């Protein structure tokens, strides 16, 4: 099983360069970073995990800048977002960022996307909350047009792009309906999410990795109903706190990748946790 990590990198934690070097030297498979542009102080949205919103949410580094640093000092470490809030970006700009990072890293990038949970943050980006799924779908389609091998126009409900020269291109070849880097969608299990994964992604980023015994067969059914090859589906449990039994259970489900949660801390504490996680490599 390939074991990657995720962390809220902030202005107070270990740096991207130090962490990326340590991960590669120790044999970890990858580094995924979350995204929050800002957290409005007067927010009304409850923190999904309950209680007060942790400090690191309002201090996160931009994931693309941080992963660019990580790419520059590593050769094998995979790089990903967990997750990119697609609705909070101009899709033409985001397509360029993604393709550039994937190109410069030699195809090591995974685009993890999701719909978000913080209503106030999204509102400041002009997002109509009730339609965020449709907006994400539309913007992903626009980006796929820009990533296509030949100039391709796209006319959608929320945006459009003319047939254009847009380079660099993501490294990975198209996979069925998916054009661009490896693309995973995060979110809670359900028919809407599974339909989206089957339509325009390579797989699922289930946060915490709970309930997969019941959920994975349903996702596989939606995937195959959409005409996708069963062997191509990827399920990557995300932000997992590991133990041997949990990882063995994932393996029994056919899962080949897992992303472990690191604390949003300074270098000494993060390296201590990595020492402990090394037992699972």
C-alpha cells in the first residue's frame, strides 16, 4: 500500500521544503495539502468536526505555491490537493496552475477537488451555495477543454472558453471521459457524489475512511453503470489516523493508496509523527 500524508501547512508549521525532503527520504509516497483562501470571522457555518474551528484553518498556505516548492526539491514524491475548492477559482487561471505544476513535477500531481463546507468563505467568492456542485462540474468541464490535445471550445451554464492554445498540458494521457491530471473527488458518500466521480474523475477521496465496507460497492456500481472500467476506479482514504487493523481492512477492499494525517505543527513534532508512521511503510 502506498502511504502519503496530508497536513495543514501554515506560517507557523514546518515548511514545505523541509517536509517534502523528509517525506521522500523516508519513503512516503506523497504530500497532499488542503485549501482555504480565508475564514470570515463572523462565520455562521458550524465546523464539521464539531467545536471551535482550529486555528490552522485561517492560516493555510496556498497549496499550489507550497506544492511548487515541494516539487522543486523532490524527484519521486507525488503531490496533491486535498481538496481544491474549484468554485473559488477562475477556471482558466486554475487550469493553467494545475497544468504548470503537473508539467514541472513530471506528472506527479493529483488534483483532489471538492465542494467545500464554509458557506461564508464561498460567498466572498460569489458562489451560490445551493448550486456549488453544478458550478464545480461546469468549471471542471471548461478546464478539460483547455487541457485537451487540440484547441477545444466549451460553452457551459456558468462559463465558456474559446478554442485556444493552452500550454503546458498535463502529463497523463486521457482516461475515458477524464482529461488532465489524476483527479479525485472528496466528499461524503451518496448518489450525487458517486455520479460525479463516475462522470469526470478517477476516484474518491473519502475523508477519514469510515464506512467504506458499505460505500465502496455502491461507488463501484455507479462507476460500472457509467461504462467505466472497474479496474480503473481509485479509492484513496484521506486524513486517516492509522492503525494496522484499519490499513489491513483497506487492503481487503482493494485499496492501494492511503493518505495519513499529520499535525499542523513545527518540524520536531511532525518528524516525531513521521517516525511513528514509518512502521506502516
